[in-house]
C-alpha cells in the first residue's frame, strides 16, 4: 500500500516536473486596455495567464496615442479586454491595424450605462468601474472570457473570480459606510473631469466637473465662470485633483472660490506600485477615505 502510494507520488512529481516548463510557455497572454481593467483581470487570472495593460498607471486612456509596440502586443495576445462605452476611442483602429486573431471582450457588457450630456450631446458615461457593483459585472465577464480563451484552466478562473468577488463585497460595504459618515448637506464636490457619475449614483455624493465626460476638451471661460458661481452659491466645500488631469484648473477654482483642495482622486488609472492606489481595491478605498476626510471637517 505504502509502496504503491510512493510510486504514485513519484509519478506525479515526474509529471509535474515534465509539465512545468512547457506549461509556463502555454500561459495565455491577456492585454487589457488600461491599468484598472488589467488589475481586475490579474485577480481573476492569478498565475494561469499573463496580463498586461496598454495604458499604464497615472495615464489618460481617453487621449491615448497607441504605439507600434502596442500593435505588436495585441498581435501576440490571446485575449484583449476593453472597457467599451466609448472609453477607448483609439482601440478599434489599433485592433484592426495589429491584425490580431485575439478574442476581444468588452468588460462592461451588462452594466446599465448612465447617459450624460457632453458638449450638448447625450452619450454613455464610460467610467462604470467607479461603482463596485459594476466591477463585479466586469469580473464575471473577465472570468467568462478567460474560460473561453483557456478552457483547461476553467476551475482556476472560476475560483479566483469567486474569491475576488467576495473581496469586492467587503469593499462595497466599506465605501458605503465611508459615505454614510458624511452629513448629506456636505456630500458635494468638484472634480476636473466627469468621471464619478457611477460613484455618485451608487453612493450618493454629487460630483460637478467643468471638463465633461472625457479629458479631451478644453474648459471654456463661460463654463468655468458658471462653475465658480455654482461653488459659491451652493457652498461646495472641496475641490479634488485627479491623477490623470492637469491640476492647474482645480487650483485656480479653489483660489477663486475659497473651496479647499481635498486631495487627489484616482479616476481612470491606478497609481504606480509605490503610490496610494496600485490596485482597484486600493483605489476605491483611497478615494472613499479622501472624500470622507475632506467633507467631514
Ligand atoms: Zn475619464
């Protein structure tokens, strides 16, 4: 009996050793369009797939200019993950220019899109990940895409997605509790571009943004004057900087209105590894903490 068990162990060890290096080469390559999506994908993929991002930390995916190296990475990918909802205006051309055979998955599929006014036109708000409930939809789409691309590792992707979704449940409760601690009359802030509509709808903080839903337009003098009047009239307590936008506009608004600068929010990109928001979980916690501490006093 013991002999048989030993022989089996040896056989398993031999098979593992033989399969090890080959298996590492077999890892599928997943390319996500931006850093937040890549982090969600890494949590679902674990060690079973290589995940990278085209638009890295602290960078603006609205106004990204892809490079030939990006096309090469898409050509070598098995799976490409995009946000959709018009976030990455450059991705379709890049995918077709790359000639990639990769499956392209829109991670926001199934989210209820918010409509918003942008330059007088109605369009979908792409920043759906700013609600944790939506991030859970992203995670289930990412899991399904990974399973389609790499069915052998199905059990790994399913287990990782379930474990990470449980962490998102905890995060969601924390964000709700942080906002609940702020008196309702003070739940109003200014951000540079309109990236927090889903957060506002899910958790109940009003965000007002001079730059609109994308970072690509300039703010007109008229829009700026209107915002300044609004801050004064509504006694909005704080303006926030964002990691992907120019801080000068918010600093000027703060000077002209007396609103305080409440810190930096992470809207469309993670921070670098040594910053306060290197993962999606850190990003949402950081934003909730900044809002709470700026609006409480
Ligand atoms: Zn944005």
